């Protein structure tokens, strides 16, 4: 019977642990949710769909334009005519019906290759939309990871505060015990209570901060507000990042650079469109016409009572630009300025990214070294607090000495957690600038 109870307890513990594990949100799952539902990404996808829709009709620039027209007119007129021989003819209420219809075709066969440049520009806009989405995706992943590991960082900070509370509770217990046997002083008890209350207040603030950060992550994932989840307990650091590899890969994969290069290409195609306006536009024209007039009565015998026209015509036309107030010349110069502007933007982004990568890598290296030192310091500080607490129990150490060692441990925790998080931030920033967060 006893073994059955133990087995039942173990099963319940396993179920609770499994249930808790189900609530843990991994960084990968957070990224997946954000990529699916993030509002900024959805907005850019909508813009990209608009570019794709325009491009799907780009071939229409090569097709002929066909239009149909028709009309019906019913007339009732009063007519009076005075002829050269002096005779006068007059009649009221003369009715006539006119019906006309036409189908016309206009096909531009040459426009200085402008239609080809327009087609290529629409395709380039589709590529630009894809790059904008990629850029937003990379930035969103970086924001999700930064927010996610900030929650992990604050949870580690929360554990450090809880550990400090445990030390303060033990200190209060020992100070109260010493006071009870006449070996301690009341100020030591009061100070221990004050420090414990301060830690409790810090605990409340830390829990509120974690809740706020979780709501920010919910917003990035477009998840329901106040959705409950937990994060992992550790912050993994990649210690194998090389500066030259980041610089070389960023030159090819950085979304901001790719977007700037695409803008130069689009500006070049716009220049081709403007230059094409210097050439003649040659078109093929054709029409099929139908017209019918039905006069119910006429004044003159040479006026037909019924008339119908039916026929087909075709031809070629050319529109030759000669002078339009230098408007085409101005537009060509403006297009060239746009190309130069985008080239400067590209060079600026290259320089900015290179500096950002170098600075992020320096921070990354610094925080890795700092992390190694602080991991050693935290062990020393913990051992120092343990020794100080034992000395305090034995009455060979004062409250001030114990508080000093506690403060050293608190500072060591703060530096360790900050170094670990800052190293992760530098790593995320390097991967973002490298364009490697999508992998």
C-alpha cells in the first residue's frame, strides 16, 4: 500500500512537471509565432502583394488596346430651306434615327523600348517588396530574441533577489536568536528586517517588470494580451563568432544593403523610361465602323431616306517628339540625380553597417571576457557569504561584515547577469547585421 502511494505521488509530480513544460515558450517558438502574425510583417506582405499584382499585368503593356463604342440618336426637327431659284421648302416634325457603332484597335509597336523598361521595373518592385519583408523579418526576429532573453535575464535577476531574501531571512533569524539570549542588539534585528522588506519590494518590482516584458513579447507575436507562458532559464552564448566572417557575409546578405542596391536598379530603369520619351511612338491602328441613318421624311429629293455605312480601315501612325519645353530633358536629369542619391545611400549603409559590426563585435568580445570573470566572481562571492554567515552564527562576525559580503554577492549577480545578457545582445546584433537570423 505504501509503495502504491509513492507511485501515485510520483505520477502526479510527473504530470505537473509535464504541464509546466508545456507552458514554456522557447525562443524558436516565439520567432515562429512572430513571423506568422507580426503586424509589421503583415503590412509589408500586403505592400509586396500589391507589387506582385502590378507585375502580373506587366505584359499588358505589349498588348493592343481595343475599344468599342456605340450610340443612338433620335431627332425631331423643324426645317426651312430657301433654295437658289427662290423656292422655299418648310416642314415641321421631321423625324430621323441615327445609329452608329465602332470597334477600334491601337497597338503601340515601338515607344523607344519604354514598355520593356516598365516591365523590368515592375519586376524589380516585386523584388524590392520581398527584400523589405526580409528586412522586417530580420528586425522582428532580433526584437523577439532581445525581448525574450530580457525576460530570461529578469527571471535570473528575480532568482538572485530571492536568494538575497533567503540570506536576509537567515540573518534576521540569527539576529533575533542572539537578541533572545542576550548576545545581540536590537538595531541588528531592525536592520535585518529593513533589508528583508527592501528585498520584498524589489521582488514585487521585478515581477511587475517581467509581466510587462511578457506583454511586449505578446505584442511582437501578435498573441492575445495577458497570454500566459514561461521562458527558459538560461541564455546560451555562441562563442565561435568571427569578425571577418560576419563582415564578408554581411556584404552579400544584409537586407538593408540588398534593399539599397535594388533601389539603384529601380532608379536605373526609371531613367530608361525617361530616355525612351525622346523617341517616336509608332502605332498600328485599325477600326471597324457601322453607321445607319433612317429619315422618316425629307425636304429635298436628293436627301436619302435611308443611309448605311459599313467598313473596315487600318493604318499606321507615328508621334514624333520635337519640343516640349525641355520637360523630357529635366525628367532625365532628375532620374540621374535619383540614381546618384541611391548610390550615396548605399555607400552610407555600407559604412554604417561596417562600423556597427565592428562595435558590436568589440562589445561581444568584451562581454565574453567579462562573463568569464563574473562567473568566477560569483563563486567567490557565494563562498564568502557562506563563511560570513557561519561566522555570524558563531558570534565572531558583525552584522556590518555580513551585510558587506551580501552586497558584494548582490553586485556580483548584477554584473554576471548583465554581462551574459549584453553578450547575447551583441551576438543578436551581429547576426542581424550579418543577415543570418533567418537561418
